[in-house]
C-alpha cells in the first residue's frame, strides 16, 4: 500500500485551497484514480471501435479523422502538390479513402507546406496498415516523452520520485494524450520534442535544444514559443540551431517540389491561415476543444464580430509576450527564474496564437511544476491535480454551454505564476531556501511516500 507522510509543512508552502487540494491527493489516490480514468476511457474507446461500421464508430463519429487528413495529405502531396490546400480536392480524396463510409465534411490540412513531405512515406502502405504504423510510432514517442518527464522531475531541485507504472498511468490518462491517440493526431511527437527541448535547455545544451525546437516548427505555435524563450535568454546558439533545423525542413520540401512550387504553396498557405480564423464559427468545427483566448471569445460573439475579437486576442498576445520578456530579464540570473520562463513558455502557444486544441495541452501539466518554486511542493501538486482534472472536464462543459472554456487553464496558470513570483523575488527565494530551509525531497515508492528535508544538504550548510 502507498502511504503518505508529510514530515513538516514547507516553510514557504502556500496556505488555503492549494494545500487542501494537495492533502486530498494522497499517494494511494494518485496511484488509483488515473488507472480508473485510463481503464474507463479505454473501455469506451474499445466499445466504440468494436461496434464501428466502416470508419464510423458505434457512436456515429468518424474514427481517426486526423490521421485520415494526414494520410490524404501525403497522397495529395505525392500526386498533385499544387492542390495541397485545395479543400475540395482534400475532401474528395478523403471520401475515396474511406468509401463506402460517408463523410459530409473535412477537417482541412492547415499545417505549413514543409509538413506535407513528412506524411508522404505513409502512402507506401494502404490506409489501415498505415494507421497501425502511425499508432505504433505515436506510442513509441509517447513512451519516450514519459521517460523524459520522469527523468526531469527526478532531478534537482524537484526530486519527485514515484513508480514508473504510476507515472505512466498519470501521463497516459491525460485527456490530451488519450484523445490525441484516438483521433490519430501528431501530438505524441510534439510532446516528445517539447520535453526534449525543456530537458536540454535545463542541461545547458543550446545546440540540442535549438535543433529540436526548429523541428517543432511542424507545430508553429510551439516553435514560436521556444523562439521567444531563446531570444529572451539571448541564447544565440539555440537560435542558430533552430534556424538550421527549420531550413532543413524547407530544404526537404524544395527537394521534392522545387523552388517555384514551394513559393506558390507558401502563398496559398498564408491565404489559408487567414481563412482559418473563421473556423470557430463553423457549425461543424469542434470549437469546444480550443484552448485559446480567441476561442473563448468566439463563444460570446457572432461571426460579424470576428475582427474585433481577433484584435483583442492579438493585444493580449502582445501583452503576454512583453510580460514574458520583462520577467525573463528580471529573473535572468536565478535558477528559479529559468524554471519560471520555461513554465510560461509552455503557456505561450495557448496565449499568443488563435488556434490551439486540446490535443496539444499535455505540457500544461509540466508547466504547473515549472512555475512553482521547489520550496512549495504542495502547491505544485495542487496545480498539477487541477490541470489534470480541468483537461478532462473542460471539453464536456464547453460543449454543453457552447463556449470554449479551455483558455481558462493557461490563463489561470499564468496568473498563479505571477502571484508566486511576486511573493518573493526568485533570487531571494533561492538563497533563503538554500541557507535557512531544508531542501524538500519527494519520494513516492511502492510502499511509502515522503516529502521531507534533505538532511545531508542541511547539515553541510550548517
């Protein structure tokens, strides 16, 4: 049995609701509840797939719809790259792929043109075998992401240790992970890359971090956030590495279609992105999955006000970036300042772009840990629990009230990070925690859980 033992409250632990919620999250519940969530959702998915008719599940929805888009993109890029952003061509091709299963509309391919060549190898297989290959690769990437996250949190200053099975159950039962796999999304690869950049940035390996950030341009919102982080830290080597990796993606595109077609595709893509801001007002679009302030505001206004809310969203985005840069400069000399900047970097994709979905929200869990000073372990636990629950319930509530509420999570985490940073300067917290307070070591093992002071360090510092 996993038992919890709190040796002594942290000297700087947050009182009130955070501590109360953390108290409820006992090791036994941390072990049990994610497994229950995982089993229940897995059973529902299995029933839906087992009772499917063609490519439609027992509930009537299209199965693996995002993968169908990706596979169709690979075929269209191979046969007629000039038609890559022709929505009518996309729909016609996707219908032919899953016939006789009916398809009324399409989720358009809206990624930059350099992403399309990455899907081309999939067409070496028929649709169903390609889906199996894609799912296996996604699961492998997800396993790598879990290993990286566990490796990161076991290190100083967090030292959060728990059984791998418990850690994996928490990660796999996250709503973005489950629903991303179910729809055939590329979220596992983006999550693996995101965690790799975080780990390399903390290990002061700018070339590695920058190169992977450049490859993450397959999800421009995420790559943009890391570019802002590198610029704020004045990390020239990381920026150069990101530029080289990004150039490599475009070199692959040029090698396949030539310079002239590449320029034409970029022109069409830019026109497409301007049209995509109207997607939240499309009756068939699942806007309840949106995770951005623009998405939130779209639930309160008519399409005629789209220009107004886009302007407001852009103002908020500019304010968030400016705020990020100011705090990154203020806390540039402290380790906790780096953690805060990286935690906020994971929030930026939701706050500075109009279009981000639930599938890419898993990094919010890590953000909850990074924005919390290590001297406040119960606050980090409470924030992580809140994000976990919020990611499960916000799509349901959003669909019920017809307002995309997902943006509340990153906005709330930003506000909390500001409050924690304001309570004490990062340098003051770091020095005080090392000189006057014990370092907190969290262990969750198969038979016990302890949050206790590191007495060796305490004795060594007098």
